[in-house]
C-alpha cells in the first residue's frame, strides 16, 4: 500500500478513487461523504461528495422554525387593563398625571372660536397636512384680531361644582415657540396676507401679545417662531386678523414649552 495524494493505493485490496467536489483533491472514494443541508424542516442531501475537511455543519439559519401550538385559552379570563392603566384619563379634562416631558398638544383643553370644519380639536390632532374642510376654521372671519385657537393648560373645568379642596391645580407654562400649518388647499386667511399675534393670559380674558407678525398668504404656509422665554401663562393662543367676510382656517398649531415640568399653583 502506498500513498497517492490523499488516497491510499493497494494492489491486494484495491479501493476506488474519487475527487472531492469542494477542494478537488484526490481521495479514496469511501472516504468521501454526502453533504447535507437544511431545507425547510429537514436535512436534504445536496448531492456533493466531500472529504472530511470540507464537510460543513448544516447551517441552522436555513432551518424552518416550527412553532408550537398556541396554549389552551383560559375560560372567563380577567386580564389586567394595561391600556387604561398606562393612559389614565381625567374626567375634569386636564392632564391627570402632571408628568413631563409629554407632548403639550395633548395637555390641557383646546380653546378658541375656530369651531367649524374639524372644530378646535382638529388644530391639535397631530395631522399637519389636511384640507380646509377638516381644519379648525370659520367660514366668515370676525373683524379684528378676534379669530383665535389655543390652549388652556389647566383644562376646562367649567360647569363642574366641587369643594375648593378638590379643585384641580392650575397649570402654567412658558412658551418657547410655536409652529402653525395652513390648510393644504388654502392660505390661513382667505383674503391673502393677514396680521396675527401669539398671545398669553392668566385669566382667559386679558391677553398679552407675545409675538406679532403677518402671514405670507400662500397655500399650505408653515410658520415657525422661536420665543426667548418670558412669563408663565395658563392660556396660550394664536389670534388672526379678519375682515368679517373672508374665511380663516388652521390645520395645526404646535406650541413648545420651555419648562421641564408644570407649575401647579
């Protein structure tokens, strides 16, 4: 018996020779083995005869995962109410958790006289791209800076009678800026460019002008303004100037607050 490459040749006990399908070296045929690989849920012969060094372990990532059957259901189950527990609602209409940072557009109560179209809530529902018909709007604007939409951070508790000891806390915030989105098919003001003010108040009656400017008057206009701090207010709103005839609408009003937590007084 004498070696011949990786094979052994014997005149007395002859053994067939074969070439490894991977490395191409010569081996005794009986030293070559079939290569198997995962195909779906079982191993399949891929018809490669290979030597021992070239033999691969079947790749588990090619194996189909067989999931066990679902467990038997529980009759009359009583699961934890995770959705309501994680998202508490206040019957008074204000943020019952007082946890910040939380999106300020979801806090407090929506205020203003732009009640047509989608109503006041449409200006705070997170949808910035929508037609005039779905915006907070008025078909005929009020003359002067009397077309407004905004927030009462403390929530709307009007009509609720409760002892003073149970009254909800009054929340105030420092507005650090705001962004306004016009309808995607009209400008804010049907008459073109118009003056507007970003205002703050602590009683909902007397408002201080925190920023004044004018819209460009283009369809789908977006206005972003950064404010340099200032006082805390319970109410923040944007008021547009109207003429008593032209329509006014706003797709979305986003108010940014500078304070990390609410000020309960």
